[in-house]
C-alpha cells in the first residue's frame, strides 16, 4: 500500500491526540467507511483501508 504522505524520510511519531480512538478493528475507512483491513496514516492520522490503495 502506498500513502500520498510518504516521502524519502518517514517519521513514525504520530500525534496521539489525533490518533484514532479504540482498537484498529473498530476503525472505519474515511473514504468508503469499510472496516476491512484498516490502517492509519502516520502523518495525518486519517484511517483508510486496503481497498482504497490496492485498486
């Protein structure tokens, strides 16, 4: 999967105040609202799913 926020240097230090609440199984994609294979962008904390970037 590729996130549009990735660059040559990735900083893995998410802002805990913006990080989604709950366990990953409760997260929903911000685009399609699916809860299948959720992941969070470590730059902007948006939740997406494998369907969005895998197509």
